[in-house]
C-alpha cells in the first residue's frame, strides 16, 4: 500500500507532490514528530534550551541523511521534500524544525564548495553517527554586513586557530559539529577579493576553547538555544576544513533559507489552527446572537476559520513552488531572478498568513482560550520571532522594484 502523508487541515491543502520514496520517509517522520516530538514542545519552550530529547528522536529517525545525494549514500531528496519536512516538524515543535533547517541548508551548501575529501567523511558522520550540524556565522556588529571579526589563522598542519564571538548560533549548542565562519587575513587573493579570506571549519562543541554561553532568552523559538558562542584560540582539525580557498556560498543560499522560514511559519500556523479547531468544538461558548448550541456551528466563526485557512493554503502553494524553483535553478533551468522574485512573494505571503492565523485563533476560541495553561501563545511567539528574519517589508519593496524597474536582485546575505 502506498504511503500517504497525514492531512494538514482536512482536505484544504493540495497534495504534497512528492515522490513515493519521499512520501514514505515523510510519512514516517510525521508520525514520529506527532507521537514523540510534539508532546515535548511545551516543556522545551518553557525551559528555553536545546531540545536534547527531541533531537535524539530526530537522529534515530534516520531522516538527517535525506539531504545527502545518493552518490554519497544519502536519499537525495528534493527541496520540495526538504520544505515539507520542515513544515511537518514545525507542526510538532518549530524550534526542532529550525534546528533541522540549519542542518539541511548547511549540508547542501558545504557540498558545493568543500574539499573533495571532506564529502565522504561528512556523509559517513551523518549516516553512521547521525551527526547534526549547527551554525555560527552572525556577529554583533552595528550592521549585519560589517566585516567579520572572528579570525581563522592558518597553522602549519593545515588547520586554523579560530578566535572570536558569534551570536544567533542556531542548532550549535549541542550539535556534533559547529559550522563556523571566520576570516583568514593571510589568504591569497584577498587584496583583489576580500571574500577570498572567508574560511569555514566544522568544529565539535567539545573542542578546547569553545564556550557555549546558553544565554538565549527570546519570546519565541526559545528551544533553538541560539545564543552566544566564543572561540578562544580554538585549534581546528585540518580534516574538517570545509572550504576551498576563494570559494564561498552559492548565489541562491540566501533564497533557500528564506523558503525554509516560510515552511516553518506555515507549519506553526497550521498547528495553531489545529489546536484552535479542537478547542472551538469542545470548549468555546457560542455567541448568543449565533443561535447555535456549539461554537463550531457559528457562521462567523466558520467564515473566519475559512479565511485564515485559505490564506495559509495560498502561502503553502507558493512555498512549495519556490522549493521546486530551487531545484530548477540548481539544474540550470532558470536564472537567479526567476528564482528570487517568487521566493520573495512566498515570504511575504507566508509572513502575513501565518501571523494572522496565530493571532486570530483567539477570535475563534473566545476569552477562555487566553488562559496561560492552554499555551496557545507559543505559536504566535514563535512565528513572530521567525518573521523578523529578513524583514518582509524589504521583500515587498524588492518585488515592487523588480516589477516597476526591471531590477534584478544581486546575490547577498539577505537578497
């Protein structure tokens, strides 16, 4: 019997459009997420630290290897399958989804520019040891694109000595390897191209000199534990040097992570509506003017629910279309602008639809739903934090600039 993915909200959403192999793996992942990860989500949020038990479940699932190409022993899943996985994990726990998101993105990226000898070594770590990768790239400069201050000084053995401080280190706190970007001031060619000095090393968090400060304290996405990490004369293993000098992130890397944020926001919003639907049918009191005995029969409640769901379906469809375009771009079938503008449209739509759903569930459920013990606010808090990454107003302006002037977005950290 062919595996099927559980429906998101009844029959409202279109089929995921995955291969049979992808569908089977996603069906298994969805079941694990619902039965083993979701029950831990509220406590993960309360504690606000790395969801160790949930990530152990994800590791045991074997899904981490889905990002690897088949020639390296992985499953070679499409971007559509990757985004569906992130959405399905977000249904259970959006922080777990974001930790997986970082792993998926950085592996896909590393394989485009790392030394050839690292590829099988990295694949074996993921397949045999269920290794998961975290990220340390952002710094606390006055501007997000200030020059990088973390340095990677070359050593005679081919490794580096890394010194510096990173913020927003999502997935790194208990990762098996921290993908750490630093600057090598001695790299050849930096006078002509400063990017030639960018150096990526995969560093185990137990390496001497690595200090994980566990100081993450936001209103949402709390269990990502995306706090501060300092590197004090950390000596890297030359076997885990992840860059070839002069090579850097592919031109569509920033677009890929924007689509991932769409997936997690939509998944979180679907989770909010699922919980709201159950509450409305069993606990909400119908408004007297509705003339019904159950709030689920209130015409205005039904209409508002349908409106929120329809916008999420539109966002989901645009998100999966953008995922397909990522694969098309990598096959050389479209140019970067043909990828970027639809990604921006997906981001704008997901932002609006997800925030609206997570906020307006209270309109559906009524006053008794605001009791803190219900925990419904978790969804809005998580989406609100995620939505601040790559501000949506800039996506709107960039779409408008393209349509009005023909502008083509240049590759960049957030463009």
